[in-house]
């Protein structure tokens, strides 16, 4: 983390700390106060939007570790989220196991399946690796739809609400605390992972895998580890999504959702902790804005019924193109420039 002018790190512990100044700690405290009181003044509609944002941040953070840090392109992320969602749904519904068992099992099974489909990454990369992850998406969804005795098939499966230590998370407000709490832990994990030996190995593989191998980095081990971590977080997000919605079918995990996640981390900024957060907030609020304006556009311009349903994907595509051309480093880079301008503005006269 860049520090303002005049601030120095005099000890190794302080140099390695995430929050180093009083300003950092004050901003963190303010953020926690805002998040802690959010259910008090938001209605259920906006709380549901906040819950969706929290779940998406968890999944996007996993994909950012895989693509942004390790450079392994995946376009089947929604498939791994589906594995987590159905694992948790089956364990808590059919086997009546506790929610925490379903949550952890969802992450572990998604991570294991991610490793299986990540094995080709040792031999192929780029476009060819993307094709193998698309195959994972297709295979996973096919199995879910046709394993009716377990998953419910095309009819779907009912998911009971999450329950921990006698507390049942039914309302949007209670679910908000559960989802955002896990999202904060995931962000903290991702921030620290990037600064460890594993994180540095990921970045070396992303930048130049041949040079990384020459330096002694085991490509097979670290690429599969990146797939496990990224898909583990996808499974956790899938479990939370299942218990938040209360009903699962494969319509929630189409290929377009996988493409959406790739676009989110591109817009937010690849290889940064704050990138997925900014990308998710931007895209989810953009979706809400489009859905809010769609009826007005239809009535104002006398458009055919249902015409505006295609505006969302079109706007999403245009936004990605604009970011690739005008700001390829995403919103995270804009945030860094904003912080730099904020620190220097008193001296800009």
C-alpha cells in the first residue's frame, strides 16, 4: 500500500501491515460502522442487492486469484459456483447436515473439481485453456440436469435457510451480516495471499511462466493450487447463493454468467484486491439502473414489448470495450490515481 508523503515504516512489522496509519484505521472503522448499520436504513430490495454484491465479490475474488494473479484464463467460473451451490443444497436438504458442513464441503468439492479441470493448464494456456474451462461449465451443468435423483434435475432443488448456533438467517438483514462477514474474510485472505510466497509465485507464473520455472517454481503445483483456491471461493459463493435464494436450478449458472465474471474483474482491475470489489459494485448497480430505466424507455420511445431485455448485455459489452480501450487497468487504477491526487492537491497550486 502506498503511503502519503512524510510517512515512513520504521519496523518490518509495520512495513508488512495492511493498515499502517491512523487514517487507514479510521477509514476501516468508518467502513465497519456503515456496514454494521446498513440493514437499519435499507429496505429489503436494496438489502437483496447488497447481498448479491457480497456473494459476487466472493466469487469474483476467486476468479481474480486465478486470472489476475496466476494468469490462468477461466471462462467456466459459473460452473464451479454451481458445484458449490448444489453441494450445499444436497447436504443440507437431503442429508439434513448443518449449514457450516455444507459451506465447507461446497468449497472443497468445487476446489477439487477445479483442480481436475485445471490439469490441462500445465500443457496449454490462453485460448486453449479457456476452451477447457468452457468444457467444464458444459459438463457440470449437464451432470446437474441429468442426475435427477440427487440434484432434482431440471426441476431444481429447495434449499433450507442457513443456520449457525441456533441462529437462522432468513431475513435479508440477517443474511446480509452472514454474507458480508464471509466476504470480508475472503478479501482479507486475498490481500494477504498476494504478499506471501505463494502469491509471488502466482505473479511470476502470470508474467512469464518459463522464467518462473527456470527460477525453480513448480508450475504444475502452483497452477493447480491457483485453480483450487479460485474454485474453492467459487464454491463458497455458490453455497451462500443457494441458501440466500432458497431454490436452485441451472438457470442461475449459464455461460453468460461466466463471461460476466470475467468482465467484472477486467472492469475492476486484474491482479488487485480492490479490483473485484469495484468491478462488482459497478456492474451490479449498472444492472439495477438498466432494469429501472427499461420500462421508461419502452413507454417513451414506443418500443416493442421485451425489446429492452437485450439492452443489458449490449451495455455490458460496450462498457467492457470502453474499459479495454480507455482504461485497460480497470477501476483499481483509477482509484490509485484518485488517492494520489487527493494526497497532492494541497501542493498543486
